[in-house]
């Protein structure tokens, strides 16, 4: 950490302007979305996210959450293909990405309530849902694999789904998520394995277990 007194007269305004231009919002994906450099997969649709969206079951319905929502692509696809979705909560740890999601989903806001949470998913969610979708982060900025992050996303999803609720998730094929999925869900099904990724649909038990007092 460091700090300094501001000295406006010493600022190279030309250089400052060029830096700000580099971070400027711009349209991507043939104008469908607004994005900006620095956000995950900022100038394209991530291959894994596209694979997940392609295989969403159209019967998904009820309240939904998008964990690690980025600039809003998966939520847009969910709303486009699943007319039974009644609301979506978007959870994203990067504030810049969440601001973009709000702009990208404006056209959907009149149809269903959309709520944006600047929030670390690993700390748990703020409500219960019928559907949760996610392309969780699986590495750090150093590109080291971090399967613990994805496993925590799955655990949190299991805790935050209503009985009978479904988690739709995409993951790198080699990441070991099956054990934690089996622990938290009654049914786990691999929908497709393609391009080095796997799309998994997991369904929570409809029976809520209660502790019996002795």
C-alpha cells in the first residue's frame, strides 16, 4: 500500500487520456453486449459458458441465481430460453463486471425482477432458489488451477437450493467436482462433454431431512 499527494500540474494529461481510453466500455459479440478490458473473457463469449447455455433445459423455472455472473451472458441466455424463470439474482465479486451486467440485461428487466449482488459466492448466498447456474472460476490470475473455488460454489449452491432445485454448472473436464456433487445432490448427470469441458445438471432431493430430538 502507498499513497501520495495529488499534483495535477505534474499529470501527463495525454497519457492519462490514453490509459482511460484503454478501459473504455465497448460493444462486443456483434453489438449484443457491452464489455470492457480486464473483465473475464471481456471481448468474446467464453467457450465453457457458451457450452452451458447451449444445453440449458427449457423447462427450468422459478427463482434463479447466476453465480459468478460476469457481464451477464448466462443470465441473458437463461431468460431467453427458459420462459418459466420468474426472477434472477446475479452474484459477482468484480464490481466492474456487475455494472456491465446491469446494462446488458436492461431489456430483460421489464419481464422479470433482476437483482445484482456485489458478493463473494464462497461466503454463501442471500436467499433460496429453484435454479442455480454457474461457470465458476477455477484458477487464479497466476493460471494455477483452484478446484477448491469450484467445489465451494457447488457446496454453496446445494445449501441455497430449494428441495427439488437444480444446479446447472460447467467445468473443465479434469476438475474433480463429482465427489462434492454427490454429497450435496440426490441426482447428478453429465449432460455433455465437449471441447475439454463438461456440463453437469445436479438435482437436490425433494425431501428435507429434519433432525430428530432425542
